[in-house]
């Protein structure tokens, strides 16, 4: 019985192993390897949409990663490699798109929304403070009633 349980546990553990393919592309030198890995980390996988080429296991990411490695091996510059992928897949493939007329909203939009939110919050708080101070008016009769209630409570 103990052997059967051990065998079943081993089979379950073997079934749970998830082997992922490993890139074995060899670079000419350490500088090329670092450039290739940084470029693969800088480019987005078109299929996964929120993973870079370095982290994605999709087939298109593997092809793109191989293309990056080959282009680095050919001696192309980072700008040429990023330009190639941007021309082929659009600005979406870049995690940090260039600042130009097409991406001005992408870069300045968060700042504008933050500024508008700060102004809106300031005006809301100012209006609330104005309403509170206007609505609290204690008359002499109210003060007399309060004093009488406090005297009654103390006795």
C-alpha cells in the first residue's frame, strides 16, 4: 500500500511539472547578450499585450526575440531594431513610445487629469467648508436653551 501511494505521488508530481522552452541563442560577446536582453525586455509581445518579449512564451514573442537576437548579432543599432518592430507592429510594441504628435495625449494625459482632479478636489473642499460655516448660526435663544440643558444634566 505504501509503495502504491509513493508511486501515485510520483506520477502526480511528474504530471505537474511544466517545462518551458529555453532560448539558447548564443551571442558573439557579453555586450551583444546584454543589448539583446534589454531590447527584448523593452519590446511588448503583440499577443500577450502586457508582457515583454523576454517574459512571454507565445510563439510570436519567441520569433520576435529570435529576430532581435539576430539583428543584434548583425550589428544593427538599438534604434534600427526598435524602428523595425515599430514599423511592423506599430507603436503598441514599445513599452515607452516616442514623444511625438501621435503620442502627446499618452504622455501628457495623466498630468492633465491629475491637475484637473486636484483643481476639482480643491473646489469641492472649498465649497464644503463654505456651506458648513454658512449653515451653523447659533442664536441667543439657542444658547439659553443649551445652558439650561447643561444645568439640568449636571443636577
